[in-house]
C-alpha cells in the first residue's frame, strides 16, 4: 500500500539503477539509468501487469514482437526485416535487444534533420557575432564608413565545466504516427554530436510525460531513461530506438502501466509538456543539476512542420552553449 495513493500500488523488487517515487507535480515517477535497467524494471513488473486492471493486462510483456508490431503499422513502424528476425520473441525479451535492432530510419527524414539542424545552428552562431575595434575579421565596408566597430569575432564557447544532460521528449497522443515521433530522437543525436565535438560531456535522457494517466492520488506519470551516459560513446541505434514510436507504444506504454497496474486509466492519459516545478522534481530524481529540457509534443503528422518545430526547440535549448 502506498499511503500517497491510498490504494494498492505495485512496487517490484528493487532493480539496481531504478528509482521509483511519487512526486507532487510529476506524479508516478520512474527513473532508469540505462535502457537495459528500464527493461529489467519492466520484466520485474510483468506479473503485476498481468494481475492489474484490463489496461495493464493488455500491456503485459508476454505478447510476441510480430503480434504487437503488426497491429498498428503506421503507429509503430518497426523495421520489417527485424520483425522477421525477432517475430517470436516476446516484447519483454525485446527489452534486452534494443541495441541490436536496426534503427527505424527513413533516410529522407534523417537527411532532412541533418540538413535542418546544422544549418539552423550556423545561422544562430551568426547572430552572436561581436563587432568591435579589437583584433578579428576585418569589414572593409564598416571601415570605409568610418565606424569604430570594423573588426568582428565570434563569441567563444565557454570552457566545459560540467556534464550537459539533454532531456528529450518521447511522448505523443494516439493520433500521431511514427514519423513525427522519431524526429526528436534523430535531433538529439545530432545535437549531442554537435556538443561533443565542442568538448562537452553530453548525456541523453528520454522522458515520457503523461497527464491523468492513473486513478490514484499521484494521478500523472513520468518515465525518464538515460540512453547515453556522459562518458559513453554515442550509439545512434540505441538512442534512436529508445525514442522510436515502436518502443514508445510497446515498452513505454508498458511502463506507464507498471507505475501502478491497478489504477492505470484505460486511455493511458495524454501527452503533456513538463512545467518548471516538474523540471525541478525531475532534476532531483535524476540527481543532476544542469539539465536542458527539450519540450515538444507533436500535434501534427506533417513531417516538415514537426522538423521545423524540432529545430526551434533544439536552438532554444542549446543557445547557451553555441
């Protein structure tokens, strides 16, 4: 019994690397230090999923990959070649396979993100050009105009002093298809690579933020999973898979249920953006001070529109470091 909820509230046997708490603002919260510990926590919760209400039972991990992924192809978009290889595995077994599954890249969209983000960052850097009479690049036009600020230089990136944690949303409502959901995953790998090349230690956190997901006192849900540690080599496959639509609508949906299988709502709640009070709670749970929260809940299946929104989100999030 959890006194905050006042009803049966399942907490599985402790799993190393997993923190399970309730907070006033974020609600039912779980933090996992790797994708594999997230899978271990889900596996430890599977008996409770099967013993929970009808919604929790429908998201137990015993269904096979083939059965789950072919229900809603446009929502899940699992790699067809991988379905053949992994068809008979259960979703629970897939938890340990994420790093081996070919990422669900659409080459056109990945290329669009690769074009859009670096271009936006170049334009952003241009807005931080400093004009003065100090040594730098000469502007003949300004010089002949008689101006004193005829030398320019770029603002230096401050020397990295601590780890930068990128918190990237993996959340959407049911009307959103797989393509828009993958955009933030792709964007996060590009942003992490961009910062790493400038000497920063970068970690990537994926988070799912839901409202009215449970009929208990905590009411809402928050799942946070570290997909890349600060000292880890960037592995795009694991990062992009962790933030893919198929992982979200199988593993992360199971996670929403596992937070409290008895009281999870039939529609699993709705996707929401974290407010500032929630951010402070999330920092405390994760044990970090400096977290850059990217906040984007896709509302459209227009890929170009979502890419534009993602570029704006990344620009705003990284402006202090560019």
